[in-house]
C-alpha cells in the first residue's frame, strides 16, 4: 500500500522541496520550511505534520524553538533523532547569526530602537538574562553580548566582564538590557543598584550609559525614559 503520509506521495505543488524550487522560498509556511530540514516524519505524521507539532509545542515561536536542546527535541518528538535535531538547531543558529549581522548596522536613536534590537533574545525566556549593547560615538551598534544568566528571580552583572568588552570593542557608549520573566513592568531595588554601579564605572571610563531596558514580554521599561538613569 502506498504511504499517503510520505512527501513523495503528495501532489508536486504540495511538496515543500518542490514548492520551494517552483515558486520560491517565500511561498512556504514555517512548518513547510521545518519539514524540509526534517526530511521525513514518522509512521503517523508526515514531515509537515511533525513540523506543525514541533511548532505547536513551542507556542509557534521560533525564538522558543531556537532555545531547545537536541536532547529535548529527540525526547519530545517521535521521529526526531540526533541527526534531525542537529540539522534543525543548526538552521536556528544560522538565523541568529544572520540577525547579528543586521544588528551591527543599527543606529540607536531611542529606547524603542534598543528594545526592538534586543527583544527577540529576551522576551520569551523563563529565566533572567543580562545583556549589553556596545555603541560607537555615533550610537551605531558595535555588538551585543550576554553578560550573565540567572534564575527566575534575578541575575547579577560581572562588571569586570563588562569592562573587558568595552575595552576590546573600543565602545563609547553602552545600553544595559535584561528581562523580567514575570512580565512585571517595574524596576526592582536590585535593578536600580546594578544601574547605579554600572553608571559609576562608566563615569570613571568616560563611557556613556545611555539606557537600561527591561524587557517584559511584549513591552518594556526604559530607565532613560523614566528619568531614573
């Protein structure tokens, strides 16, 4: 009996690989693109059906999927072994690095610019991470770096690492950024203390601390906008 779940049994227009070649990559859904990476499904699911299940598991968020581990993917999805998991994660990492190239061309003119640049890294996390945006004299982004990662209640900033990054990249200004997994759009005493400590360090080095952005899912708080920096 012919396996109607196999991609090769579909009409040619419905096969992701053929669809991409015939009509262009922009015509494919995210599930179809993932199906191409998977190559095949399992006994119950076609590659596209499996891709849809994977996306649904991660709330249809590529950000969340990109943070999965190979072990997690293999454990949670029938038909996904090490080879498929590694291929999928490699594609996710390429997308991240493509984004890094774009970041280096961004000029920060407002807190909204900074938020849009960093939100994709922080908005969906279940733990706190602390990042820094390093800028040149024209407020053009040189690079972004993760300073630390903590639990659900907070994280700390290694000021010596921050200093090292500033010196290595010859930065003239910085913007701090971290997330609140709780979604609470308010500053804590720890947030204020970290900002104060970093500001004092920047003053010693003649570096501008332009802002501290707290990412709260789909919104944010700016220390600069609130006049507390």
